C-alpha cells in the first residue's frame, strides 16, 4: 500500500517561494569549489554513461551517431533475455534523455540499456536487470528516468543501489510526482531529481529537504525525439539527465570521486547554495594536483 | 429484467437445487442489492466519467480519456472518453508499443508535450483512431495502491494557456489517484462476480450442462428479483436512506432510529409475511 501521508509534488521544492538558500561550509562552498574546478573544460570524455530507458536512436543529430554499447533486456517464459545488438528507441524517451546528457557532456560514452518496450511483461524485473547490467559492466554514471512503485521490488532495488554506491556508480533518478513510493528514486544513496521551471541547462538547485535532492530544468524544454525530430516536453524525466550530464563532466575531470563526494560537490555548486567562506584558501589547488 | 416472479418460482421448483440454498441465495442477493445501493449509489462507470469531466474542467481541456491496460494482450483500451471524439474511440484498442500514452504506461512517469501537432507521430495514440490531432498532451499513469499499473489518464489541448504546466501535471496526477481507486474497485467487483459464477457452477456434483443451466437460471433469478415490484420498493427505500446519509452521520443515525422504532411496531402488529412482501 502507498503511504497514508500525501507526498508533496517534489518540484514545488524548487519554486521561488519555497526554495531556501543553502548555507555553505568552508571549504566545501563556492569559494572552495567552483564550477571551473569541477568541470571546466571537461566534455565527459572517457566517462561511461548508461541510459536505462527505451533505447537511443544513435543517428539522431542530437546524439551524433555514436553509441558505445547496447543491451536490450526483455523477459519471456524462459526468463530474462539480454541482447547486445544495436537497437532503436521504442518511444523517443531514451533519445531525449541521451540528447540532454550529450548536450552537456558531448564526448561522454553513451550506453543504451533498453528496458522499456512494447510489453509490460516483467517490467520491474527487467528494469532491475538493467541497473544490475550497468553495475556489472563498469558504468561510471547511470540515468534512470523511470521507476517502479511495486513494493516487492523495494529490497531488490535497495540491494542494487547500495551495490552501485559501493562501486562508486552514481544513479541519477527522476523523482515521481505521484503519491506513494517510487523506487529507487527515494533511496538515500541515489541522486533524486525533480524539475524546476528554469530553462538554463546549467542551472540546478539542491533541496535541503530530501528525498529529492536536486532540481534541474524539466518544464517546457526542447528535447530530441523519434524520427530525428525535437519536441517540447515537461516532466521530471527530463530533469534527471541534466544532473547526469553534470556528473559526467565532473567525473571526466575527477574520475575517482565517490557518490557522496559527487553529491557534496553538486550541493556546493547549486544555484541556491550560499558561500559563507571568505577564506581564500580553497580545495581547488590541492584537488587539482591529483 | 423482463422476468416475472413466476421465474423465481421456477427456480424454486428446480429439482436439483436445494430449497434452503435458494432461500439463502435470495436473501443474500436482496441484501447485497440493498447494501450496494446504500454504499455505492452511482455506478463506477458514471463515477469515472464524472471524474474525467471534472479533470477536464479543472484543467481546461476539450478532450479527455482514461486508457486501461490489458496486461495479457499488451493493449491500451479507451475505457472512458469525454469530448468530441468520445463516441468514435470508446472501446477501441491500441498496442502498448508506441505513443505518449504507451510511453507513460511503460515508464510510469507523467509527461506533457507542448507541440504535438508539429509531430503527429507523437500523438498517434489518439490521432490514429479518432482523426483528432492535438497540439498539447498531458498524460499521467494510473497506478493501483498496490503498485499495479492500471492505465493512463490523458487530457488534450490545454485551453487558456499555451501548454500544460507542472501544476496541471500534479493536479491530473491527483485525479489519476482517484481514478485508480475506482478502477481497482470495479475490477474487484468483476472478480467477485466471476467467483460467484464459479461457486454456482460447482455447487453440486451435477453434470456440466446441468450446472450451466443452473447458472443461467441464477442469472434469470437475479434479473427477476430486480424486476420484482417489491425489490424496486426496497431499492427506493435504499435510495432514500442513501440520500439521507449524504446529509451526515447525525441524519443517518436519526433515520436508522426512526426505522428501528417503526420496525418494532410492525413486528408487534403484523404477520411475518408483511416483511417478506416488503423485501421481495
């Protein structure tokens, strides 16, 4: 059963009258950590990004023709089937997410993990298999603009998200503005994202009242879709890939960051984060030497 | 509905059916009918229709539809439709594999599309079957309290604003939660009806054809009970009590109190047949 307590629409946390400034703490504030330090000059090159979704149309102009790997997962009476031959997008949703990621991290290595298809057979199990595939195949960051509310998968996704966390794999999840749980977006070890009403892809916020921790553009934004087209869409599905793109750029420059370090850096760089440090000494100098 | 009380007598006389069972069944059906009237006065279909109309009014939209999932065939079915396309598309099906509604069904994520008309393929879930090409689409999942995906609630062509907003998306999601409860309730009733049918079919060791005949006669019996003037009066009474109960618990309690006093009076001065006449 869903929670008896109505959940808020998570995106409301990022509206101007609700959004509160986040106090920084030196040196982990904007004096200590700058966007230039975090991802200045990074294109996401060398970073493996899994898009767990409906597939990716590689030849869409926004994707640029190159996908580094494919797996299409489905379930039939014999169990799960993993197909690594190239596939196309079933709906446009995965191409939209991949296009947003690539717009921020143009040289990241995209992997299409297709778990949304024309049947619902075993959909939650297929989704979980997609996350497991990403963990076991050395992905550096995953975009999950989908979720399940099936309570019986609470444990499965809890185990998977912990495993990803321990292997330094950030899972960026779209929050669901629906009463009741949505897994794995509500777990503490993932980066849960809702839409704010800005359109600047560089603009993101941190929410002091999780479970949804970050807000990124997702309202009336143009995204690539099927048939080499572009449509204007609204949904948390399209906020998450913005954060995924930032993480890809960040890991392109600082490849050994853990998930909690990634979260800490994003929090310090959020547009509502307020620097409190006036100390000129920053971690920029020390961090850039590694 | 056109059966007469003679059919009830015919069921009563059916040799393979125990008379006590018939009496119990009669009492159970009448009680269930009356209780149903009291507890859920409007039928589920009407409630769903009103719910979608309310959603389309609150989020000004000329067209609205509730799609239900057929899990076995991977289809979406136009279940309840309001607007100009309602008569054309109601009951039609479409494969789950494409379109905005299909995407919402498989991803469980709500989505709003602003410029669908420029790319008709994205709106083909409705356009292909109705000839209606929307400019804006808002679609949210309908998920049962246990997490089961039931369908998709969709509105088309936002009025007074160029696009559906995030507030619209959240509001329609609240309507979808109500729709999920109604759909789940309707499905549970369907399961109950099927169970009752199976129970009737397996009551005795009768041959299949006899059991089938018995089920048919049970259906006729139910129809005749509904057509019975006495039952109609019971339904009228139930409707009256339901109307009073809508005023609040105090009014309902007062109503029950008055009825109990009257029932005590009736029992004291009338024969039991009076009660049977009232209820049958």
